[in-house]
C-alpha cells in the first residue's frame, strides 16, 4: 500500500483517503496512514476483530491465503479450530507449520524448541489489538465511504472481462507487465475521453 501511495504522489496526485479490502488493514498500513494523516477505509479481518494475537511482530496474517507467515517467510501449512470446552478459555485457531523448515530455520532460536515434533502458532478469538481502526470502521463516516468501494471492483471487472486482464496472454513477468500496462492504459484513456466529453 505504501508503495502505491508514494508512486501516486510522485505523479502529483494528492491523496487524503485510501479505500480497499481487508488486505489493506494490516498493522503497518494502519500505522503508515496515521503517521501521514491519511484516512484508511479498510475493514479489519474478522480474525483480528474477534481475537488478540501474541507475537504479532513475528507472525503476520496473509489475508489471501488465510494463513499466518513467520518472520522467515514460511507460511503455515494448515490450521485447526479449537473450541476448548470445559477449560474456561476462549476458542482459538491453531496454525501448524512445516516442521522440517523450522528445524533448519535461522530464526528457530526462541521460536522452535529443539526436538519438538510440531510448530504451531495460536490465535485466541476474543478481542482486538486494532482498537482505533475497529472503532472507526463502526462510524457513519467510514460506512458511507466504504459504500464507494464498488467503483474499484467495477474497474477491476472492466480490466478483466473487457480488456483481457484475467488471463496472461504471454509467458514471463515482463510479458505480464506489458499486458497489464496496455490494459490499464486503454481503460485510463477511455476514462479521460469520457471526462473530456462531459466538459464539452
């Protein structure tokens, strides 16, 4: 998100509000927008609003995969829900990591116990460490701005279904970059022509 904002500002664009899906509500994004006095319209993921996380600086949640990633960049291989009935404890989600990777990981000290047969990371589902954003997302102002997000999805749909941005037409990253740049250029050009026509 930070890179997208700074690239846009480098072109001369003035930004005061960012609207996006839950992928934009990560801790670093919230901190960045606060530091730069920007408004972030992005709902927190339910795993965050309904639970606290320990070791948050070491494990980050990947919204698209629905899994946690450790500081070495290894993603959990599976997860399981533990209701913990009769223990007077809140339910939690336990994420399990590939033990073979943990055994040779350069960050294993203090994270992986030598000889352990498993490596897990648990999230207790009870409260949130993103209190400010949670309070904000329940305000009328947030909800009104969030209603405009459909425009972004509509533009994505146009790129994919009208301009072939849903399937790569050539192999390699460079080919995909050219395809993306061409599709986005065409859509932007259509928008510019429409705006010019409306001014006449």
